C-alpha cells in the first residue's frame, strides 16, 4: 500500500527458492523457530521450511494443539524434522522457560520468525468497535512485547558470527504503517533517526492509558483495528531500531553493514485466509508462507536489514520499503 511517505524500491522475488548448491546456504543443521505455529500462516511457514530441509521448532501456547500440528506434519506430509515446545509469547515466564528449553536442545538459533498475534476485531467491520483496557493490554502483550521479550531472551542462543547471518523476520501488518497514524507528535518521533526502544514503549503505554480513560478515539491513533494496528506500529518501529542497533554495534565491515551478523526485517503477508480473518482473504496461508520462507532464506550476499516487505501482486513478487 504505497503512500507519499513510502518510497519503494520494487524487487521481484521468486518463491521457488534457489536449489543450486551455490545458492542453498542452509542445511538440516540450520535451526528456525516459528511462533504461533499450530495453525494458519505459522503452521504453513513451519511446513515450508521443513520441506526445504531445515530443522524447525513449532511453538504454540496450547500444548495439545501444538503436538497435534507436529503429528499432522508427520502423518500428512512425511515431515519428521519439526520439534515442538510450548510457548505463550504473552507470558514472560513462558518465554523464559522456552529459551531455557532451546539452550538445552540446540546448539544455536539461525532464524526466528515472530508470527504469533491476536486481535479482537471483526474482519467484516473495518472501523474499530469499543476497545476495552483488558483487550488492548492482551494485544500489546502478544503482538509487541511478546516478540520483543522473545528476541531478548534468545539473544544468547543466536549463531553469532555465522557467515549466513542470524535472521529475525517479524510477521506484521500494513495496518501498522506510519501513514495510518494521525498524531503529528508521534509521527515526528517515529521518523526521528534517534528513535529509541524506550520511546516506542512510551507510545504503547500512552495508547493503553488513552484506552483506560476513554480518550483513544480523538488522539490520532489508527482508525482501523486500532489496538492491533498500534501493536504492529510498535513492532515495526522496534524492528527498525533493533536492526540499527545491531549495525551500529558491529565490529568491522560485513555484508550490507550487518555488523553483528543479524538481519531484522518485517513482512506483511497481505489479506490472508486465516482464523483471524474468518477464513476470508486474497491469499492462502501456504501463499503467505511461501513468501515468508523466501524472505527468511535470502542468500547472505543479498540479505537486507531494517526493511519492511509488503505482499504485492503478482503473487511471486514483493515490495520492499525502508520507511515505515
């Protein structure tokens, strides 16, 4: 969804990932973690990555559903390279337990795909209904704080110094783009080159306070799926700050300025047929997963960081933006 504030460099990307030995940088020892993966886009991403030969950790907050998803992959797809661990990204203690489990079961982490998300909105009603404080807090805990805390908890597990780079892909939404925000002070803050994590967290806290005192409707927040949009706005901004932090802390030169060898990007899969959309949408979960896998497996010499990928037509292309 282009706007005057989004200057796009369009790149055509084939979802049929390179099969030649020279381009296929990953092996069965390459480990990926996908959150919210017992169904929908997350499940499809796990399936696609496993089909391509990676070892994948499928996580879900419901143990029974997570184990059932792993069993389905074995029974219906012949996939045995998927492990399961329970993870509720809205619960810091669950994140801590997962990080500990990962350390005891794997040497290192190569790819983290933050897919888990919740919303209380109705796809048939674009305008946001009344937002309760409890709902807004749950959305922020899951969609923003969850990925943030998970990344921080897994930092010691990253395969630091890998020539292929560690990859973080945050599944987000164009609803969280800057052009959806009408508050001029917040817009100015978010485009500042010195934007900090504390400022982003302050914005989230301000929104939650506005919801509690009933003033959120006249504060310039996004009008469509408001609490979901704000959570994705915060996640998009955090992703850019994190990408910059890794680049600035790097020692010596490396491909595309990835000083510490960590790439952080965002991906909006577009209007996809999932439970969140009531099964409605332009794309299937497998379509969305195909592109997500492609982005997660970009060859090291082409790997960007600090980018926002929008799903684009035709289905085998994507638009990349460096601005939110």
